C-alpha cells in the first residue's frame, strides 16, 4: 500500500495540475476541525477560542474562524505580553496557535509550557497529534502571509517531501543560536522547491521581518553569521530606511522586491560569518524592520527541496562602537547580453558622492553567464589600479591561476581598510564579463535565467577607534584551502581540482545533492586532481576537500 501511495503522490505532483484546488485557508480549517474543534467548538469554545466557526458552508465557517484567529491577541497572558497573535501573518514563531500545535516540527520554537506561561499543547499530549504534513500545511500558510482565500501552498509538494524523499538544506538540524545575552537568531523559511525541470524548481522570495519583539532598545550589531544550504544562490539582508515604509509591504513570502526606501545590510553567496572589526558595528534601532531575500535552486530531478536560511545576530549596547559600519549596493541594471557565444564586457563608472570611505568588504555578483568581475580605482576621472578580481582567491588581484566561479564569488576583506574617495571624478569602475551560450539574449533580472551586475561595498567613514584583532570573516574556507577551485565548471567530460601542495595529503569527496557519497580519493599530494565524469549523470554535485587536521573547504560542480 505504501508504494502505491508514493507513486500516486509523485504522479499527481509531477504530471498533473489541479483544476479546482481549494483555498489554503480551507485546507487549514479542515486540519483544525479534525484535531482541535472538539474542544474549541462554536457552542462552548475552550478559553473563548472558536475554531469551528459559524456559517452554512465550509467556506463560510472557515472565514469565520479566520476572523477569530488572524491578528487576534490571545487570551493567554504570557503570549499577549510577548506580542504574539493567534496567527501572526508571515511569522510562525509569533503565532500562538502554531506554537501550541508545533510540538517539535519547528525546532527553533521553544514552547513555554506551564500555568503562567503558554498553557498546554494542542491537541493535549494524551490525544492523537497532528502529522508533520498537517503541521507543515499550517506553517506554510502562515509563512505565505496566512491569506483568507486563494491557494498559496500545494499540499502534494508537502506530502512528497515528508512521505517520499525530501532533501533537507540543513540535514543536521537548525544551527545553534547565540546565547540569549549575546544576541538572537533569525530564520527565513522553510519553503519547498520542486524537482529540477518542474515549474517551481527555482524560487526566490522576499520577506519583511520585524524585530521589535526582540529589540527592547537601540542596539549595535558586531557580528552577523549567515547560514544557507548548498543549493542556495544567495541570502541578502536589507533594512527599511524607515519602519513606515515597511507598512506598505505585505507580510509573508513575496516575489516582488518592492524596494522603496530600502538599504543593504549584508549579502552572501555561501555560509559566511561576518565578524566586524573591533570598534565597528551596524547600528539597529529598536523598531528596525529587515527585508530578507533568499534564493534556492533545486538540482535534484526527483526530490523536493526544503529551503531555509538562518542568521545569527550578535549584539551589544548602543554607543560602544567607535564607528558605524555601512553597506552600499551598487547596481548596473543597464546590461543586455547577446547569446552569440562572444565575450561581452559591461563597464559601470561609480561616482556616487559618498565622500571619504574606508573599505572593509568588497564583492561582485553575476549569474550563470558571468566569466569575470573586476574593480578598478578611479582617480581624477581616469581608471587606476585593479583592486578586486573575483577570479582570484579572496578577490585579491594577481593570482597565478585565475578562475571565475559565479556561484562562489569571493568577498575581499581589507584589514586595514582601503581608503577611497567617492565623488564626481573619483571612486571605482566595476567591470563584468559574460559569455552567453544560452537560447536567448538576457538582461538584468532576479532569476538565474536573467543576469546581474551588482557590487557590494562595506565601509566606515572614519577609522578612529578601530582595532583589527578579530578573525577575518570566513566563507567555510580555511587558510591555504581557499586556493581550491574546480575548472572548468560547468564541466562536460572532466574537470580539474586545483589543490594547495604545502599542507600535506588531502582527501577529496564527491556527493550528490541528496548528500550521498559518490566518489572518494584519499591521500592526494599533487597540485591538480583530474576528475573524470565517467557514469555521472548531468546535474549539480558537491565536493569536499579535507586536510589531515580536519580543516575543509566545500564547493559545487555542475555537470552539463
């Protein structure tokens, strides 16, 4: 029976469309009826919470229940003091109803059980509990903004993840958060990405994220540890210049950036621990509203991917840092790349009037047709020295074997800071090259089928009080292992893995996107390892190179 059920789910998921799917609110209503309405009925609702609703039809009763729970303050004293709602659109962690029925599905939610806290779980422990699929449907409805009507979640995608062979972005569970006295953790997701080749195999969402429940006072942020899975293309943290601008933005996942009155905090293409130099910090007011941007691509042709992102934020009291760290997003959206297989060079002169800036971090960003990204200093209207080369480890120009990997574009950190003056005649010139071998010309856009030319600068306006005694931020790379690169990438018949030769024997492991080991080569002492395709099918693979001390670096290889 189980095999027949699995085949049925896959068949419906990948080869049919629903002509008359019921609204996600009705799906959630039915789950509540099956599990909660016996206690929370219309006639005698426990604690005054009616989850049965009134009305002549299921749709009418569902709408009545919606009005009872959406943005409604719970009767529980502890929950109301924390700012929880029965359902807080976009935020399962602030949704009291989900917190009570969660019971371990969302491991970052720590339910405060007790008479004076959040009360008991739902349903009570002695009764049958919701299945993971049912709890996930409720969580997804909330994450997509808990709309009163419309279909925002495909139940069969959820069933396929839990009942067939879903891929976890974090198979070992959620990363540990900071200690309560050190900071807090932000989570975006999960959202579920369909297998490669299906509509929905690549998803990029934005989500506004209020922090007033976590920040009692203005704070400084001296460290931002951003964690994403191997199938993530990027994670970006924006903040609204004024919280009032966020009021015009809907809660929950959205595809429209709606970037009016928005600033940049940090952007990464792989898990990165941003430890700001001592004496510097981001300045966050107690009413700050972030805008999170997560982008995942599913490279598996058979399994649903669970996409998640975590940010560990480390704080200190306002006024401790001598200098505020600022971030500037420099975009050249006037690009058009013909699909003729020739090199296209796009150049953008930056003459923003930032004044004197001391650069700490610098990073370029392209999509799949990018073949290089360089930044030159601009002095008195003329192009000066090359100061950033994304084809080199850590973005430092002059490497012996340059290789550009658009999925792992490095951040260059300058310690001490690099001084630059930005005005009409001075600043930088950034240059990106592309070779479009696809079926169509491409212009600037958000998906991986589009292209980008984006530059990120992190800087301060004064160096007084700055001390460089913190570890340089890491991108899962340790020492000489930062030299490891795969080229060509994408590969067809073979690729070369460039390896350091001064740290002893190395071990190479190759995994598919399910995390299953495919190949392993131990005791490598050569500077280049040639990896033959052999019987490997097309798709994305992960590799890991580890030294004798257990230090490692990871990367991706795409086989065409």
